[in-house]
C-alpha cells in the first residue's frame, strides 16, 4: 500500500453509492487519474467542495501496490485548494460552456490513465486561469486551447505554408485531412476557401497573438471556430459533446 501526492485539475465527477464520488483528475505527474473520494456528497463535507470540476487542487492518494493506477481505484484521502477557478466560471454561461469543452478535450487527449501529459496539464491550467480572469472572450480562449491541445499532441495545423509541400503562404485553401492550408497544386477534394481574416485569426490564437485575435470581427471568429471544430473532430474521430453548447 502506497501514498502518492500530486496536483491536478478536476475534470469531472460521478456519483458512487450514497455518499461517495469517483473523481477524474488531470495531474501533473501521473496524467489522468480516477480516484474514489469517500463521503464527499454529504452536505457538511468541506472535502467534497474542493473536488468540483474546474478546481486546481493538491491531492493525496492512497493506492494498493506500488503504482497509482492499478487494478482498483485509489482513494483520494486529502485535498487542498490551489485555485478555485470554478467560482468565476460557473456563474457565466459563456465561460462555463467554454470551460466544460476544455475539460472534455483534456480528458479525450489523455485517454491512457497514469501516463504523464505535462504539456496538456499546463495548457489546461493556463487556459482555465485565463478563462476565470475574463481576459479575453470565452470562445477565443476555447479555440486557442483547442488549437494548442492539437499541437502538443502532434496534430498542429498549418496556417501559413502549405501543409503538404511547404510552399510559403498565404495559401487559399484549407483541408482538414491534409493538416491545414494547402496551395493550389496540393488542393484535395473537400478543401474549403476560408477568408484570409479567419486564417489569420487561427494563426494568432495558435501563437498567442491576442492583440490580433481580440480585434477580429465576429463573422471571422465564427468562421474560424467552425474550422477548429472540424479539425478537432477529424483527429478525435468524433466531436465533443460539450462543444454544441458553446456560444459563438
């Protein structure tokens, strides 16, 4: 029997029995972890209030054997709040739906429990912090998070040079299957011709050019969001359930 300590973001919770919950977290050192938190559904449980979605917590786990992820679920025996992002997120519909989509994305990209995913973890922490602070429009923060999640998992789209031959941009066509913008010679069936403003916006979100992103017109933002959703759907092989509720 072993004790493990790690910090993580609570992705979701599930009821277990009459008073317990299964808590799914994305942790810094152990990747995605599911653990049982006993008694957290009792009304007087301060422990349970710390283990709600969007919470950044320092957690202690008790597991059988020498590995945190094994045959049985470990117990979550202690938690301390690092940052309660949920307080600012759940009171605003646009932030809440964007944040929910971010949590679902992080879980989908870390489908193997116990495997560290430090870049994805740090990306989620930064995204939730920015979302809670209200520094930018929620849908822009979400699209930036989705693009960067794709990038850190090896699916970075190209918004400048042709994704197939490398021809310098700007290139007119966009192909989800090809990996981003493509030139006329490399154009494949199913390619679309987005506006240059939408492509510029997506490039700005991927690189963190918030001055350009914040100044973009709503119609180009909506166009860019459609491209991001299609690209994400292609690589995840199915869409995000939460993405349909996000306000654009």
